[in-house]
């Protein structure tokens, strides 16, 4: 059976995350339903990242084995037709080798978290950012974030229900930047890269750094919280609507010409 890779974009608000569930809508179920319209015998789809409830994606990657050897362009067009009206789109499709695996073959995952600081409500991008009415100071957040780069035991920033075998992960990069938003507002963008992440790790990190930016925590407290390896030392967990899975990398780009 020919194997295909798909790059997906979706708005996470209507879904209980990526993973298929018996009693709640999921991105995986929506995508599999669209595939079934084209290939009723198609097996389950495998995704690169199990994004949580309300989390968005611009670069999720999935693979599936189909009975028919489709032209990738026609396959993506047909899937986008059947995905409507769900807020899910196939932005790239490619025929790949049988050993390509969307999840286990990934060498890096990139996440973006968007925080908007301004007094006025966020209207146009409501549900797509974490809106704060108080100001944040960029430099202390940048200083605090540097302590998280590298290989660490991230128990402090791990959800209590996380099923990962080990809390030890390598955070390859984290950056915090500030941008104009809506005249009187500022958008803070947190970008993180690692081979894999723990459950709620990104949201826990962003929620903790927000405390630093708001002046409630000194920057050095983040390093101290990491060293404690204690979930109780973590700051508040940021809400899901500001989080995006933006890219998944492989040794060879499956969508490159």
C-alpha cells in the first residue's frame, strides 16, 4: 500500500486535541473521516504530535497508507473538499517511502506561543492568542528562558498525567521576542524547539515566564524551579489557545520537490 505524508493546518478550538477519542471531536477523527470518503479501507492516521484541546497547528505532519496510488495534488484537493466545514486543511501532500513515520521519524518539533498584552479586548484574533491586560517586561523573560536550554529533568514543567517514560528532555532552543500588536498592544512570541516535549511542557514554561515578565518572579527563580524537579514549583499553566505546532522536521523533508 502506498504511504502518503500530509502537512496539516488546523484551528484547535472545536477539537479535544489531535488524538481520536470515543466521545469527543478530534482532529485525527476529522481527518480520518475525510480519508474514508476516498478510501474506506484506509487505516488509522499517525500524527507527529498529539496536540492538546484547543491547541492549533500550522505544521502538523501525519502519514497514512492508502489502497490507491494517488497523485498527491489531487489527493490534497479531494481531502480539503471533504474536510469542510471543519477548520482543518491539508497544505502539502507527498508520496513517501514505506519506512517514513510521522511520529518516530521526527528529529525536531517547533512550537510557537503567542501572548498579547493590551488593555483592549482582542477581537480579530480571539481564541488564537493568550490575552493579558497587564504589561510584560521582555528582558527578564529572555534571561530566565536561557536557564531552560539544554538537557534537563523537566519534572517541574511536566503535567501530572504525562505518560512519557522519562522527564529528561533536551530543549534545543527557546526565544522570546516582542512585536507591535493593534497599536497600543504588544505581542510576545515564545518559540521553542526540541526533538520531543513532555505533556504541557510548553504551556508550563510560558506560564512560568509570564510571571517573570509581570514582575511577580525574579528571573533566577525559573532556574531554581527547574532544579527542584517538583511540579509545585511551576508557575501557572498558560491556556491552550496561544499555542501552535508550527513545524516538524525530518532527516529529509518529505515535502521537498
